[in-house]
């Protein structure tokens, strides 16, 4: 199976035994061949089957195979009399020359040539001088059928393998011929139209339609005329040939792909559901055949697979922090009974292959974090330095399952002698235990009512950048302290305002200072209608000091609907006087339709601050009553805020209203109707940075963006910038990895785009990825900053004084890059929020 070397001579041999020969009579066939240059190679046409493989002159047939090309241009099907067979002898020299040099072509039926099948009529009876001496009608003859395809260029014409066709020379075929089936794929019970020739009406003679395997349909066929039969696909039909039988004559077969519809059986054995009888190929494209043991087993259903995603440290990681958190996410909520050391295994590998090694007890210490319909598991283990590890998540009957009983899908590895299917990946640790390089705070923003709400903030420590990315670290492995505090938000930025002892105490939160990475916070803002604040966290380990914060909006209890009117953007909510909270209110959502898996952005106000961990807790989105999936936090970060939510349409969702259920009090609001269809839209969840000027570079992350070839051939592809009452602006200026290292190789990939902001309107805009003229993703917020005009006053000119590291320094990977300027700096022109 290895590739052969171009322009190299190879010798080959095969030993074989003729049927009924003794072993000592084995024959050896030797041959040699030279490999062509690569630019002269192509996929040769190949015939699998002729249907039928024999018949009279002009017999209609279907040539089935591969690599025939998609249209007939310059391509033919020929018939060659096999001069080596006794039944075709003797031939005159002129006859042999005719069949060798100028064999006749079969008549290809119009619009039946495709890459995998061809409809054709065999040749008419040749002139007598082209046939064996002494030939008489009725004598059998044997021909070879060959497909000849012109590949063009240096490759030229390629011939397929020859396939034998036996001719009954007693006459010309006048029976039924089947040329085409519309559609050429369908589910059991679906209607179909069979087109052909000599299809007699049922009133004249009995007729039937034959399906694979040996299913004869005699009832329910409508014989419209001699060219059309209307029928339907019987239950239990399998992929294969469909033929028409009229009287004693049976047509050629035409390939038909059986596609089971939703709820239909995908078992090859009636009333049986076993691993052997389950056949995924029976289901229509886009459906899955449920496996035995699951709900709706052996029926075709909308895909609802339970898979592992975003494993960390990733398989490309070769210098992981030894104290990094080992984690993975899943596409559905996990049945926590299966979260144990038997189903989640870590192997300390003997070498890089990780085929053998020493098991590491998992002892899951992080609690299982259960999201609305997806989950994640984090494992804190202090690993050895410079060592390979393998992590395996076991599937199967006893393995990890989803809460609704789905088995693990997408497995890529087998465990033990019983070859238990598992999802597995490996990584290598580096040479250090990492300290904190940055902190993230979740939620990143929050609304708190004075003396009503309590919000839990979580600080996640990350290590330094490496080939593994900035990895989340096990807090227990850190020697420094975490300190929390609440401070008023003014105008100087988070770095200056957090832990400023001069800020008034009455704006602090009721927190405990300590070493924990999560804390409960409640607002104590003295009943003031509205104030802004920071929930600050600081990590200190000797000289290493890292700071981050969540921005807070503090509100007093509402007393009337007037207290719940929001601006920028406008949102008109109502006040629940009994609780003093404003009710959640949906203003809009985009897109308005899409397939299962579509990402939808929901805009409004008073949604609360985060997703709930369980459906009972609230913090949920529903599409017509079906709970939505949360987007991956690894890729997308936070996807729920008080004003905007991004959610995924879950499997089995149907069209209907969109509902938001708030976490704090399960208050809810429904709006509009989302249409579930088959449109697979691009999905966008992250824009980095979130602010920038025109001509700056931004990175967009999501899914279903298409590839660079799609972008190059379709001028509608690109990133669009939307602002109210203005037409969207399209940017197609890609930035590739040679310009910005964290960008895709060509600037555009299916999950990541780097694009330059071009002529976008100033202020707050929405970015949507466009894949066709009317195919847009959901929106994500971005702020376009103005480029200030240079000052004419000499005293206002910014002058660089120093920069670190300098052009002659050797920089450390974790060194802070700093520029000191003389003059007044407009912080809005930096392009990213202060403190990030």
C-alpha cells in the first residue's frame, strides 16, 4: 500500500494454483512495470459490473463502476470481440484487425453518463465479414465491454478493465429498458419515477418493479405510458439495482441508494435489532442509525450523538505545564454514574507511542460541571516532567454515557483485550510546574441588585503561552494567594481602580479575602439607583502579581416599569414589584432559521449573568420547549450576559418560540418563532480583539465557515459589519499566518478567519460571517474605534521615550512588552479594553 516511486522499474510475481491442481503444480506469473511521472497519473476508469452481463443485440445495459467522469464529453463505451476465446474463432485477419483497432461504440442513452454508472445499448449485429468464419445466427459470441475516458493533457486516454458480455445472436432485444430513476435516492415508502423505453402498460400485460434484495413490487405501480412508471420504495429495500419486469422480460438494473427517513428501520433483518443487522447506509443523508441499547434503536433519527470535544492538553501539546488541568467537554450532558476511574483513564507512557505504560489513578477531584445540555470534566493531577501521557474516555455498554443514555460516539482507540472502544489522545509535559501568567473571571460582567442577588465569581488561573496555549492550572498547585475585593468603577481602568484603598468602603462587596479561586458576592451600594463597580481578584506570588476583574452594574430594587427601561440599545422591560427585579425581555434573535446545530444570538435585557448548571436552576434557552446547547467555553468563552446570549439549537428541536429562563429566579420570556430547517449556517462566537480601528486585524472563531477554496471561488464570502440603518460592509481582506502567526495558513479556515477591518462604520457594530449572498452567521459584537486626527500643537504630540524589550535585548517568553510615551494618551485608540 506504500506509494510507488515515479519513473522506477518494478518487478512482481504471483504464485497460484489452478482449480483442482495439486500443490506441487503451482504456477508462477512474473511481470514488470515502470511507474509513470506523477503528472501523467490519474484515477483509471474501472467497471465493477454490467447489468445484465449478457443478452441479444442492442440489449440495454447499465455499466457500473467508478472514475467515468461526470459527463460524456470525449468519452465512449466500446465492444471488443474477444479473439482469444474458442467460440469466437476462427477470425479472418481483417476481422481481428477491425475488433482490435476500430471496435464499435455502444449507444449511450442521453443524460445517463455519470462518474459511477452509464446507461447504454449494446451494439447491433455487425456485418458478417466481421464475425467468425462460418458464423450463423444463434451461435453464441463473447465480447468485452470497455469504458474509454479522455483525461486530457499529458495523461490522455485511459481504458477501463474489460468485462465480458455474452451475446445471444438469435435476434435483437425489444424488451423493457430502464434509463433513469427520479430521485436516485430515497427512503422506504417514498415515491419514485422510473423512466425508460418499452415500458408497457399494466392493462396490456402484467408488470412489476424489482428491488434489492429480491423484493418484487406488483401492487401500487402506475404505468403512465411506454416511457414512465410511477412507484414507491418497499420497506426493507437495500442499496442496489432497481429493474422493471414485464412478462418474461427484465430490464437492465439502475443503481438506487436507499435512504431511510426519520423513524424508519435501519435493520437489514425485519423485526431484529443487533449490531450485525444495524446498517447506517440505509438512513437518509444527515440521519443516524441508532445503535442497539439506545432509545429508538435500529431506526433512522436526527443525529444526537454523544461525543468528546476540546480535549486538553491537546494532542498537539508537547510542553504542557505539569500542573495543567486535564479536561474535556462533551456534546451532551453526562450521566455522572459513569464518571469514575474505570471509564476515565490516564496512562503514564513508556515512550512516545503510548502503547504501553503505567496507569495513573484519576481520582477525579474537580466536581463535574454540568451545563444545560453539554458537560465538562476537569482532572487535577500533578504530572511528571518531560513525560508522555495518554488519556482515554471509555465508551460502550459500561462506559461513559449521556444523561439520556447515548453511547459514546466518535471513538478512535481500543482498550484492553476486549478492545473496548474509547476516545483517546496523548500529550507530553514540559520541564516545569507553571505559575500564573493570567487570570480569567467568570462571569466577565454581571448585573447585581442591591441586597437581593448573590453572584458566584470564579477565577481561572492560566499558565504562560506555549505550544499548548495558555493552559488552565490546578489552583492547589499554586503557592501564591488569591485576594478578592469590590471597588467602584470610574474612568481610570481596572488596573488602577482595583484594590485602591482610596475608593469608598460602602461600595465594596461582602466578600472574604483568602486563597480561594471562587467567591460569592452581593452588592452593598446603599440603595443608589445605579452604579458601576469591579469584582477584582489578584494573585500574588513574590514578584509575580496578576490581576483581573469582572465589570458590574449595581442597581437598586425597581419600584415601577420606568426603572426597567434600558438604552443603548433600547430595551423595554417590566418591573416585578414583589421581588424588585426587572423581568427578562427578548428584543430579537438572529438568525431566524437554520438546521439543528445552528448558533443563535439572542438580544434583550435582564437575562441574568450566566448559564445555569442544571435545567432546574434556570439560566436556560429553549427552542419550542427543547433546551438549547451551550457553546463550547473553550472556544467561545462566555456566551451568556445580561444583554446577549449565544445558544445552539439542540437535536430534536422543532420550530417555535424562543424562550429565555433566568437563573436567579427562573423568570422567563418568550419571543417570535425560530424555524428549524435543513439550512446549515456558519456559526460565529468569538471576535478578538473586541475593539479596533479600521485597518486593524481581527480573528473570528466559530464553525462552518467553509475553506479557502470556497472563499476564492465565491465573492460573497467574507466578514460583514452591521450597524442600524446602514447597509452592511463586507471585508474580504484576509490576513494569513505569515503576517500574523495565530491566523490560519491562508487566512480562512472552517473554524477560524483573520480579516482586516475595512471601511466599517464607527461605534458599536455586529459582525456576521457571510458564506453566500443570503447565508449569514449569528452576530457577535465589535466596536470600531475612530482614528484621531494628529494634533497641531507641539505639546500634544506623543513621543516614544523608551521601550522594553529593546531591539538589542533577548526577550523572555513571559516578559511584559512596554512602551513609555511622553504626552497625553487617548486610551480609546489602544484598540483593546484597558486591563486585558
